[in-house]
C-alpha cells in the first residue's frame, strides 16, 4: 500500500472490474510489465483478484483484503477524532 502505483491501481478498480489492458492504459506513466508486477503483488497480498476471460485477465478489488488495513487505520481515526474534538473545544474557549 505504501507504493503510489499500487494505490493508483486500487483506485482504478474502485468502480468495478477492469482488464489488465485497461489498467495499463489508466497508468500511462508505467510500462505493462511494471503494472503486471504491481498487480501480482496486490494479488499475492489479497487486495485484488483475477479471473481469466478467454485471452484477457479481469481484475477486481477484494473488499475482504482491505479489512485488515481498515482495522489498523481505525485506531488512528479515533486518535484524530479525539484530538480534533479537543482542538475544537480549545478554539471555542479562546473565542469567548
């Protein structure tokens, strides 16, 4: 997830399945072999799935693969929510 190109591939899949060729076209700054390597990594870690369709490969997000990431980030959401609430209260007190 730390690799920007992998995040871009996940973003490209957010609206639904796409072929490998469509994903290559969505990231013109990357070569086809580079996109294939990133897709392989995303597949291996369970963030995308692939299914063959004749000569094409169709990629899709795996929502369940994103759950561990969401659970990890959720701890930080609470941290920021608490701190932003405290900042809001401080600003209100300052305004008085």
